[in-house]
């Protein structure tokens, strides 16, 4: 990464920009994504093209989504520009389904995404899983731990449960702050998300799962009996074979799915 770019295109704090410049990490990411020539790759936030450049060398075309016009103009300076499909957009409003329909290929989404939108973006992509082959993201290490946490872990919570219903998620490797400019105050992780062939819970019922997990983790240290006192009774827990004296972090994803269905089917408000 040329220092000229780093200083001329100073990151915008309002957009959460932290530019990756560590060449060893760039190579590690490209190897981890392992793009094939005809894959349909979509990069979110190309920034100063640290990943865009080496990825373009391996694929026929690359779609990029960027909100910063200055960075889009910067891309014109590179030889790979002719390979790009460019979309100036806030990615949280972007229609990934239309992109799939237009090219008739499953999307391979990747990027060093701003940490302030990582969770909203990942939750948005739950609804796009049928159009996606995989997702490869740089996220805050703490978010990666929450995404991959298992019952009993201190990081296990709503994000773990809801995302793992629809994606198999793994951490590839961790990255130190010094690999970015400006240097963030947190460590990072590069993760992979692969849509499950059969989701653990129907996507059209996800709002119910969201409500149940919200109630369960609203007061995390309370036992389930207390958290659900207004909508569940002792007999309900017995029917579900759930110990009402457990805390929210002790229930498995399957148990949360069963609990959501039970409340939905019994019209408990």
C-alpha cells in the first residue's frame, strides 16, 4: 500500500474507515477466500484496494459496493478497473437479491467492513442466505467471538443464536491493530460464514425468535423462570423439557427454536 494513498485519502471517522495495509495479512486473506476465476465475488468497502487488487488478479469480474465517492474515483487509477462492476451505495440499503438475479450466480461476499455496521450488516444478510455461497468478513474480535460462541460461553447470546440458525460460522485467524491505518483500539478477526443447507429455524419466523431471545437475555443473570414469568408457567417448562432454573446462556440453539415454536403455537403473548 503506497503511503501516498494513506495520507491523501485520510480515513473518514464517520464512515468507520480503517484501511488494511499489512501485505502479509492481505495475502493470508486472499488465500483464505481462495477465489476461483469464474466466482461471482462482491467486495464491501474496497477502501484503498488492498484486497481489491490481488482479488482482481484472480477473477474475471468483481463487484464492489462503496459509499465514499473519493474512494470510487481512486479505483479508476488502477489497471484492474475494467474488471469492476461498481455500486455506489450504503450497503445496509443494498439489494443483494437483485445482484443475484442479474448475474444468476451465488454471491461470494467479502470485505474489511466498518465495525460500526458489522452486526447490522450480518443480520441483514441472514435474509439473503439463499443467494449467497459464502461470506468472508473482517470484524472486531469481540463480534467474532459472539458469532461463534456456544452455550455456556460468556460471549454466547442473541447474536450467536440467531446467526447460527442460518449460517455455519468459523474464525479463520486474528489480526492485530497495527495492520490497519489508522490503528483501531481493538483486535480483529477474519471470519467465514456459510449458509446452512437446512436452516435450524424458518426464516419467516425469525421475528419470533428475536423476541424470545430478547426476553431471555434482557436480564442475563436472572434464571429463565423469572425472565419468562409473564408468559410461561412451570408446566410449560416441563412440556419443553427445559430446566426453568437455568440462565439464558445455558440453553442450546435448538432449545431456543423449540421455545419460540411453542410460544407461537400456543399464542402466548
